[in-house]
């Protein structure tokens, strides 16, 4: 039997006539990095608050670490809220240590743990600084470390990458990977696809409060065919006759290049099966004497999957 740290069964939350979360079910295995993905306003934060028993669902059930309420296992959970804030006058090491003691860690152990985390994740030189002197990005890192200093079994991070520059995003990604390597389960919400693509074992994709996908990154990409882009002159019939080619669409070349293309050049997007080898397509082009000006192979991105699943509504969302 799968050891799940969290299970939601047909959970819904309504505010009057507005349904923020609509009949969502999923389960998260222990030791997983699990992403809540979706545009702003999709229901991610509301779902997290119900998981933590900050909000109560109108229907459905939640089981977390074997309990029906997170309040019963709160010392085993680490939580970074969407609304972030720290005690500005406290020293950096002290605030991390303080939050660890609130979750039951001995004071001396918590202090040592605070200095250990600060050294590991690039903030050793700021240990004695007051929080108010930190940049926004450093303050964000301190808050994340404060949320996980007590080594919780389950870590829930709501939009943890918000406000971080690329360097500090890498540091946070390393922290998440380190926690997973230590056997901790990490859930994080985001509206930025690249983080999920790099980190997640599994993910939940939501839009307008509804689940539209739950599975692995590979499962998500398999929803839509892979693509090969060709720009060439001449007939591509030898390519279309190959095994694994699902279809081809000729696209307009308008605005696709800064410089004009040669007369007669055509732009094709080929859809190929999962088993098809793009290198064999390139080889066939050379063997058939097809003069290429462009050859690109791209795996479907999570954004492509989202647009495919949601359709025209995707254009309305702040999601990338």
C-alpha cells in the first residue's frame, strides 16, 4: 500500500456564489517533491490553507500525516505562507532558532541548527545582522529557513520563489532537493513552470479551482505530441512517409525572422510519436536532398500542456 503523507478527497471551498476550489482529489506519496501549479487565482493558496486547517472545506475530506487535522501534527509540518513577514528587529540566527523552538526543538539545538542552515545556504555572514537590514531576497531566504529549521516531515511552501533573483532561486531549489534527499516531503505552489520542470516528481495542475492534471512531468508532456520544426525549400514527402510522423502543418513565416528568407522557403511543424527519433528525420532530410534552413526539436513544455488542456482560457491567466 502506498505511504501517502497527504490525501484530499473531493474537497471544495465556496465563498457565496464563487467556487474557489472545486471537487479536488489527489494523494502525495512520502518523500515526493510535489508542485501545485496554476495561474494566480487558480485556488492554490486556498487549497493549502484547507490542508493546514486554516480554512475548513465546505465538502470533502483531508488526511494529513494520518490525521484529519493538521493542528494535531503541526510540529511535524513546516509552512511558508504566501504573505511573508519577519520580526524586523531580531537577529537572523535568532529568528530561525526562535521558529524552530516553537515547533518543539531544544533551544541549544535550534541555535546550532540556525547557524548550520545559514552557512549551508549562503547567509553565514549575515547571522548577526538584524532582519530589517536584509534585502528582500535575503529576507525571503531567512523566512524559508525559519519554516524548515525543525526538520519537518512535511514542508509546504506557498509561492516560495516569489521575489527571489535567479541566484537565490537556485539556492532555494537546492534546499528543496536537499530536503527531499533527506526523506522529507515537499509541496510548493508556483505559477512559474520552470521550477516545476526542474524540481517536481509529481505535480497538480489547476485552473479556475479545478484539477486538470495530476501526475509526473513525463506524463504531462506525453499528453501532447513532440514537435520537429523544419524550414526548407522543396517537397517534404519523404519525411511525411517516415514511421512515427503523426502529421505536419505548414505555418506562416511572417514575423518569424529578422531577415527575409529565400523565396520558396516553407515552415513546417511535424508532430511525432513518443518513440520517434528526431535525428532520423534530420538524416532523411540529408539523404533526400532537402535543403534545410532550420531544424529544431522541442519537447512540449508544461506551459504547452497547460494551454492544450485549458484552451483559449489560458490567454486570460498570468501563467508562464
